[in-house]
C-alpha cells in the first residue's frame, strides 16, 4: 500500500493508493505451471510482492477462486473471484465478481456453452484444489477453448451477476478485442480495458483511440509464480474491496485508477 490523501465529499474519507493485480491464473488453467500456481503459493507470492488485491481469473471457470480466497484468510490480501471468458469470437473478457456465488452462477452459464472435452496430453491438466493445495478434482471440460457466447452476451451476463467486465490484454494479437473484432462494439458496456505488461496506457491510447473512452488497468496474466505482480494497477480507494474497485474503475467519489506499473 502506498501514500494517503484526504478526500472530502460531505464527510472526510481517507483514500489510499493500493496495488492490484487483477489477472492471475491457477492450476485450473491448463497453460499454467502445474507445480506452481496453487492457492497457497499464489497468496504467498502476492504478499511478497506487496499486493493488496488480486483476482483469480482462470479460463472459463471459477472452481479455484474460493480456495484461493480461503488461503488468504487472516492476511491483508483481498482475493476477488473472477473468470476469463472466451467468447465465440475468441475475445477474452475478464469477469470480476462480488462473491464466489456470483462467479459460480456465471460458471454454470459458461459450462453449458463449452464445446468438447480436454485432451490432457495436448493442453495439460486442469486441476481443482482446496485452500491447502490438495487436489480435489480434474476438470474434463475444454476450458482453454471458446464458448458459444457472443461477446455482447458475455458482458451482459457478467453484469447480470453484478460483476465488472474488462476486455483482456487489448494490445495483444491473440484474443484481444481489437485483434479479433477490430473495434469495441457500440454499447458493449465494458467497465475497463486491460493493457498487457508488454505495453503501457499512453501507448494503448495512441494505438487504439477508443481506449480514451475507458478506464485502463494492467495485470500480470500470471501463469507462473514469478510473473505475479509483474504488472500492477495503482488505484486510489478507501479500502481494497470489490465495491471500492468499482468506484475506481468508474472514477467516482475521488476513487480512480492512477496508472499501471510493470517490472
């Protein structure tokens, strides 16, 4: 946590700058390092890198979000449940949710619209674990694949369950909204855009003029422990909570996203 400022609207509120990494994968995502990305290891790495808030966003599933949150209990780290949804157009959209229940409800909708089964020899294992890093299940769905949900439906579904919808790594050539669609559809209703650690906010706004209409964040998209915190969003909020995050993304009541910082 960084410096403190005072903001007064009716009553005085202490606003502080918090360090966020809102895009981290676990061993449920088949492209992660199997021996590394467990809940306890992720929490330790996040604390070691002085993060205040993280979001677990596995591909098309939220089955490891509650375990990671429970692993962080008793620490200062806040864990937001999330999912990285792959739309039918192969656009990645982060859904950030107020509760495990909300994330699991969205997961049910996604699971009903996934195609095929996982081939562990090709894509890797999709491991469900508990808060003690003990294996509970292997998910057999093709989580790495696309859903049949159009991007408009993905964003609408996230909002229906009171989540925030963020277009993932918009500057990347694969699975970014600009590379896949060429533009952000009018009225899509995204809450923010994520810039990858390979770029920065100014470069993204210059390259994609539509970025100027949205709050920008950055995240590590970590698939390995060493990557956690390699891209950090600095946000001014009263406390590291889901509700305060929403205010920062909307830029209201003095809350705001300040900048992204990469190692």
